[in-house]
């Protein structure tokens, strides 16, 4: 199997093939999504919500991200694996950022890191890239800054914030980022960013005018049911499928239908 690389992702943008990306946090799910042919697996800090039940992405630690990432790395044969550097492990200064990126690369075996922000984290991005670690940017709604925004509503609807976002995208490209995620911004602005920068722009709630799409796996599978933003397309109702399976199992145990003769030694 030919591995996806940053070079291949760039070629996809150049010839207009859309890039597919989903999150994964564990071995079993990562194995399935990789075998299905996903281009990028993101070990997102959304693990903080989805895996650990926190309200925000802020509490997850670098050690916990490395734990999730190493499980994903053991499963994936083809996809390009990107890992979020969690809140508090890169904003301080560029050497802290580099140290965090190196720990992720060495201890998990992933292929790249993702960080939230533009101009504010420029030095950190440059420092990580100078060590040979590919960096994916993330602009628009950046969940690590949720307490600054106050809400998870659409970002960059106003002119000033839109202009800063375009500037930040240009900065990230100039620094050498291989791709940028745009989260929850107007489709017209996202399209403009994708046309402005040469590197792949991957959207979530950013419309169809970008170079690829990303969703949180558990949301698109319908495992998480509370979270139903407009941008989310639900591809399965795993909550129902799982509940039915669990209910049937419980019934069979209670009724002594399970295990039967052929299921016993
Ligand atoms: O952590 C995450 O899942 C993400 C995606 C939503 C882009 O950052
Ligand atoms: Na994230």
C-alpha cells in the first residue's frame, strides 16, 4: 500500500481531488477508517470531549494525546496521521512547542502535528517546521480559545475578523505549513482562503469551496447524539445499532438464551 504523504496531499489540491479526513482516537476505529481509504486521520484533541467526556478540549494532556496517537499509529497502514498538540503545550514559547511536537513524533510515530492560531503562534510553527515536523494550521473556530470567544457560533462573519483570518492563512503558508483546517466560517470566506493559498485547505463547517473536508468520527457515525450542528452530516445511526445490540444481549443473558450449546465448551 502506498502511504499518503504531504506531497500527495498537495498533488490532490493541484489536480482538484478533494481530500477526505476524519478523526480517530483508538486502534480499532483507526483500523476501519484507514482500510476504508481515508486520506488523513486526525488524532484530534476532540478526544477530550469524545473519549473522556470533558466539556471542552482544554483539559486533555500531552501524555493522553500521545496515548491515543500511538494506538492509531499501530492501526494505520495508508493514511497520513496528524496529531493535535493540546492546549498549553505550545502557546508558551517556541521551544516548548518544539519539545511537544518532538514528543508526539517520537513517542507515537505520527506523521505531523496540528496547532490552532495564526500570527500569535508563528514562532512556534517555524521552530517545529525547522525540526522537520510537518505542521497543519487551524483557523476560524479554534476550540482551545473557546473561553475567549464565549460561544461555538460561526466565526469571521465581520470584515475585520475575516481579513485577519486571510492574513493568518497567508502567514501559515509562508511559514511552511502543509495544510490548514478552517472551522465554522462562512463558505464564501473559506473559498477565498482556499483560492488565496496554494496549500490544501480542509474545512469543517466551511462549505464546499475548500480542498477537503473533516468531521469528528463519532459525530458522523451518530454515536454522539447531543451534538447536531448544521454542518454535520450523519452517515450512520450507530447509537441505535449499538443500543439494539446491547438490549438484545441483555435480554439473551437474562432469558438464558445466551450462551447456547454450540457456544459452550
Ligand atoms: O480535534 C478535532 O477533532 C479537530 C477537528 C474538528 C478539525 O480539530
Ligand atoms: Na482539535
